[in-house]
C-alpha cells in the first residue's frame, strides 16, 4: 500500500489519518485495521500513534499486520494493547518479540490471532492466554518459538484452537526441546499442524489435523511417542480429519489406545509427498474406532494393504457411509471398494470420485464394474463421479 505513490498522496493520507485519530477525539472507535502498510516517508513513531489512538478510545476490534520488509514497523506498547478492557477481537501479524506485562488483563477478549510473532519466553504466553477469562477463539500460526521450551496453553473458556507450527529442521534433538501442553476443558474445535503432547480437552468434538512428521524430521521413529500422544489427547472427538504423511500412520497405530469410543466420522488424506501411501496402518487404526459410521479416504496409491486376520468391527457393524476421493489408480480403488462392500453389513452409501476428468467411456466402464461387485448390505447405494 502506497509503496510507489507520489509524495503528495502519501502526505495527504498521513494527514487524513492524523486528523481522524488525533483531532476527532469524541466517540469510540469500534474497529481499526492497518494491514501490510508500506508508506515511505511516514515514520514508525507516527504509525505507532495511529495504533495507540483507537486503543485509548476503547476499540473493540483491532487488526494489525506488517510485513518483515516494511519501512515503518511500529514499536508496540504491549503494556497498552494487553490492558484494553474493551477489546473483543485482537489480531497481530508482526515481526517483533512479544513481551507480555505482568499486569496483563483482557476481560472482554473473545478472539485472539497471533501470526509470525516471536514469543519472549514460556511464561509470557501462559500469562497472556490465562488473562483472557472469556476467550473463545485462539489462533497461533507460524510464530517464532526459538525462546520457548514448553508452550503451555491453559484456558477454561476456549472453544476453538488453531495451532500451526511448520518449522522444518534437520536435527530431531533440537526439535524435541519444544513441547506443548494444553489444558482446555471446553475446547470443541481443534485445527493443528504440529507434533507435541496433549492435555485436558474433554469437550473436544471436531479435530482437523495435519500430521506431516516425515517432512519435519529425519527419523519418524524418534517421534513415535509424540504421535501417540496426539491421539491420546483427542480420544473423545466425534469428527476427525487427518492430512497425513504416508509413513506416519503405521507409527500412530503403534500404541494401543483406550479407543475412540465417540468417533463417528473419520477422513484421511495423504499430504503431498514423494512417498505413496498403501493404506498400511489404516485398518489397524480402525480397531480403535468401534462406533465409526462414516469413513472418507483420499488419494489411494497403486498397492493397498488390507488386514488378513480379521476385519475391524466398525466396518462390519457400524459403517454406514464410505467415500473414496481423488483416486488415481483404478485397480487399487476397486480393490479397496470390494473389501468394504464385502464386509460392511449396514452400509447405506458408497461415493466415488476421480482425481482427474474421465471420458464418458471410462466412467461407464468403471460404473459397470462397481454395480457388478457383491454387496454385504442389500440397501447400499452407489454414487460415482
């Protein structure tokens, strides 16, 4: 914004901001946003004043985003911003070290979004989250964790948490220094991209995960127990979506869990990877989901692995919906579908979609093959493409 504007335009805009924020002091500012601003000739001190003005005047919603190459990144007064009693929503996307004052208090804050922030230390994060008594939504995305040894998030009102930690490292030992513990008894929705241990989240209903451990460290086995810990912490979830590195699922099935007694819907999608997922670990994992009713699988490879000893009980007695999405190998897809149709006794719906546009002749051929397959459930309907 304004990166290449004439000096007159920049000066006019700056004067307008000064007039609106400093001269018109009556009334409350409900919402203030300053996103990715690039104004050469306007000092960081002046921008800091623009931000401070709505804070002094009881702003409810503030959204601040600055790029790393910005010429006027302000030095924020966290002692001011973290003590505004009227704030309901706060979003910060700043390349700065976030210090949290001891007297932090945000009694009205319901939504907090932190992106690309560098945390000062363990206590500062814990102090900030615990000072928000009515917080409902928290997002921590791509923040700098170099000063953190254990990220502890404890809040008894939080209902939605998004945690994206996508640090790519080559040394597993340095990665293991970072741990995360959650104490969130009212959490309902959880979206994460990370590896860590879990805590208290008994109200969790929906989980949207991205488990791409193979891309983060050289040795997946090194983090086998961390992966098990993830699932141990979400055992009461009803809906689970996993975008997973193909070699990680067998590690997830390594440990015997208390079982996902409440899980009704499971969706598994392979992340972008040079390795193909052959389904290994999937049916072992289904042994932990005795009440599963809906199963969605995306991206099937050339060879699909099935259990030879026994079929998971949920497939036989509970599964009502089965979807295969983005399949790109006909034989593998038919093998997978045949297995489910032969064993699912109460299946209501089978849905198939292709990862590419098929010709009418190809669709007709595959549809005929599907309709000829024997079905254990006489009421099963097939929807293709």
